[in-house]
């Protein structure tokens, strides 16, 4: 694990307060879209305890998992070691990490809800991290899930129109509202899902 300098983050306190903060299963839409891809280099932004990172690593991806919480990434490291998987974990702010300019075959942004003043910069940075022929996956809580899931502020939730032009340089293949249930008899939650690709035919690509 590599570390960014700074104080203990508030997310560490949230993760430390429970054995597991989020479900262990990967996002259903990610499984649907990425299952047929050839494994390469993947970046999981806001990876948390690693449900998507671990699923990708099991399928042969070389995963870099970035999160502000050292506690969450230590759990990811332990889970990866138990399965003899290799996942590179980095404690860092997403914007700072994206500024390094690395490129990946798949960039995952799952259930990250930046404040509006930060959203465009983060999503544009994530799009820039997608290499030629690579894909970007985003899932987040829909505005219509306000009060049932996600942040309490409506301005941080997603609607489809938020994302139509959010990924410069990428072609958006899917952008849709999806319903899912969490637990037996639970009230359905609504997500926004985006799946985008960068053309292979870019200047400098081979």
C-alpha cells in the first residue's frame, strides 16, 4: 500500500465503526458491462473495501485501488491476500491521483458523489485516465433515491442529464436509470449508470 500525507480522514472513522460498511458483491452493472472485456489495467476510484477491485482482480485485471480511507484499503489488502490476488492500493485523494496522468484500460467510479463544484473536474480527470480503446464505468445514486440512499444533499445525486457531456473524449455507449433492491423486501433504489469508451483511432495510438 502506498500513502498520501495527511491527517486521519473522516471515512476512516466510518469504516472503523463497523466490520463492513458496504456490500461485498460487485456492482451488477459493472459485471454486466465488463465481463466480456479482455483483462488489462484497471483503476478503481473510491474503491473502499474493494468489492469491484476484487472482482476485477479475480478476472485477471491488474487493479489500482484508490481511496482516502486507509482502514478500507487495509481490508481490501487483507481480502486480496486471502485469495492470493494482487491489487495495488493507494491512499490518496482522487483528484491528486488523477493528476499523475496515468492511463488505464478500465476506469471505475462507483458510488462516488462529489459536490457540484468538484464533480466536473473529477469526471473529466477520470475520462482523461482512459487509454485508447479503454472504457469508463460510473454508477451513482439517482436523485429519485434522495432520502433512501446516498448523500443527504440532492445536489450531489445524479440524473442522466448531469452526465451527457461529463466525459470529454469518450463515446457514451450507455447512459440510463436503473432500479435495484438491497435486501429482501427492500424498497427499490434508483441508480444512474454510464458506460463509455475511448476510440482506438486517436492521435498517437497504435
